[in-house]
C-alpha cells in the first residue's frame, strides 16, 4: 500500500466535509420545517417530513464517512475510485421529500 499524493487526500477530505455539511443542512431543514412552519399542512405531515429529513441527513453523514474511507483505500491501493451510490440516496431522497413539501404548500 502506498501513500497517495497529499493533494488527492486533501481533496477527498474536502469532499467528505461537503457531504457532512449537506447532512447538517438536511437535519437543520427537518428541524426548521417541524418547529418553525406551523401553518404548513397538518402537524403530523410536518413532523413526518421533518423526521424524514433528519433521518436522511443522518444516513448521509454515515454514508459519507464510508465513501471517504473507500476512496482513500482505493487511492492507496492504486485502484479506480468506487462508484458513488450515496448520490442516488441523496438525490432521490431529497426529490421525494421536495414533492411532499410541495403538496403541503399547495394544500395549505
């Protein structure tokens, strides 16, 4: 196993931190949706969507560490970088929740 060029290691860390910032934003959005938008749809729907955002943020944070570790290992073993299934989780999860929030906005 060889140590990769430090620039690639630092780029991998920056990518990890970007994923973590995104997960924090999802968690904050979930809390804000539930706590600060009392007129947005029924309380149960708001709580479910807020909780889903918090869960998505937590899952994304965990997956981002797994992704960072896999990319670091691939660079050290001089292998191609692994695919990024986390993008599908994030993309489809946010799209689905955005549609639910849109329905809540239209209904309210």
